C-alpha cells in the first residue's frame, strides 16, 4: 500500500447523486462550510422525481452550487471534474430487494458503468481524491459480529455484488493511476429524506396512515443503523484524512438493534397505535449486520453521535410534515 497522505480542506467538490437522500445532505453540509459544489444527478426512476427535487431545494439557494443533470454512465464527464479537488461518488441504483431479475441491467449501468466512467474522467483530470459510497451489503450474511473490514466479502444480492465491484474498480484505479480512492461501507442509513423503499420510511408512513405494518421476517433480524449526519461527517473526513489510497472503511452507528425494537420506538412516536404483521423473508435480505468501526474511528475520527431513538424521531417528524 502507498504512503498515507493528509489532504488540504476541500475547496471545490463534485457530489454525484446530489438529489438523493444522502447526497443532498452531504451537498448542504459542504455548501454551509463554504465549499463550491458541482452536483450531478440524473433523477433515475428508483423513486419520484418530486422527492428528489425537494431534496435539492435548499442546495439550489446557494450561488456556490452548480447543478448538472447528467447520467454518469452516458454523459461527458471531463468538464464536470475539471478544477474539482474531491469527488464524492454517491450516485447509484440502491436497494437489495429490487436488484433481482430484469432490474439487474439498471444496477450494472448505474453502479458499475457509471463508476468506471467517472473513474476514467478522474484519472484523466488528475483529481486528487475520490470518496466512494459502498455498502454493508458487500458482506452478505457475515459470519462474525461486529464485522471488520478484513472479513471476506460475500454479497448475497446483485446490488451488493455491484457495490463490491465498484470498490474493486476504485482499488484498481488507485493502484494504476495517481488517484486516491476511499471506499466507505455505509450500514443502513436513516433520517429525514430517507428513500421511500427503506424500512423506517415504509413503517412510519404506514403508522401515520393507520395502516398495518408488514415486516419481512420475524422482526428479530438486526441492523447497525446509522444516522445520516454521522455518515455525512465521516464522508467529509474521508476527503481530507490521511488514508491509504484504495482503502475501505465500515461506517455503522454502533448500536445493533432489531426491527422489533424499531417498531417499539415507532409505536411510541405514533401514540401506541401500531399494527404489525409478519411475512416471509425476501431474497437478498440478510439476517444481521453489525460494523466494527475501529478503523474509521482511528483514521477518520468517526464518532457517531445520533442515537436510534433520536434519529428515528427526526425522520418520523419529517414524514409527518410531508403528509400533513
Ligand atoms: P438515493 O437513491 O436517494 O440517491 C442516489 C442518487 O443517485 C439518486 O438521486 C439517483 O437519481 C442518482 N443516480 C443514480 N444513477 C445515476 C447516474 N447514472 N447518473 C447520475 N445520477 C444517478 O440513494 P441513497 O440512499 O442516498 O444512497 C446514496 C449512496 O449510498 C448509494 O451509492 C448507495 O448505494 C449508498 N448506500 C446507501 C445506504 C442507505 O442506507 N441509504 C446504505 C449503504 C450504501
């Protein structure tokens, strides 16, 4: 592995997937700290364009924000990366369950072809660093908890496979060109603007509408949930910290909780009126996830600060505001 390098503060960043859940929070955080941001998004069809436009509304208030509606897998990217010191690559086709069957082509296009296309442009431009949003899904059903980055990845879904391939592409570029890549394995992210296909969003909306909540599995499955502002802080830190090019980090909130615990919190937020039914598990869903974040704590100063109950309340209130 090459020598570790600390980088100067980010001045001009490219954020891909800037209209998405996490990308929009990251964009606003950078803008608020005086960073010039070029944001890219193609409004792919995983959920409504109207929510993505709403996600972008705050960022568009800033003169230092430049939005470019380009599909990374097809568009001309050299101009986009020109003059940029950091690329935050969050654009992707996310979600485990939807990645089977005919949808696979979209995952290959938006997760692999787009990443390769972007890395080519970054290598040509000599952009110093690219931070890549990877996923806990690369582990599949881990054998040891908490799971360290040394565990052998074994994705259990086409989505996880494409995210792992993206990491491998980053590594290949860092070894062969003068590009520093950092891959961050996000563990189930939640908070306001969470994607409508994600569990907290679905459960909370059903609760608010007085409809039954359908849980796939027995509800005892566990996840390491991570609040979005904690992900944003670590993603920004990965842009400047002294990390070995091509390195990989787990980012998990640090408290492993079952879906039944989550449902208990939502029940409390909804005044005790939650009706839950349990259904069969879905292909690709793993039983448990739990991140060992020692490496991120040491190198990125990762220190998740928002608890499950506090973060869930913020997401619930955001959804209540959307509905009323
Ligand atoms: P999101 O769908 O809300 O945001 C992704 C954005 O990327 C969307 O707005 C989409 O339109 C855009 N996009 C997709 N393909 C594109 C392309 N070819 N060109 C330009 N834009 C494109 O998803 P999210 O939940 O915010 O996830 C952001 C990143 O974090 C993704 O890379 C995802 O794989 C990763 N991740 C998310 C989670 C989570 O819990 N949300 C967990 C692990 C990893």
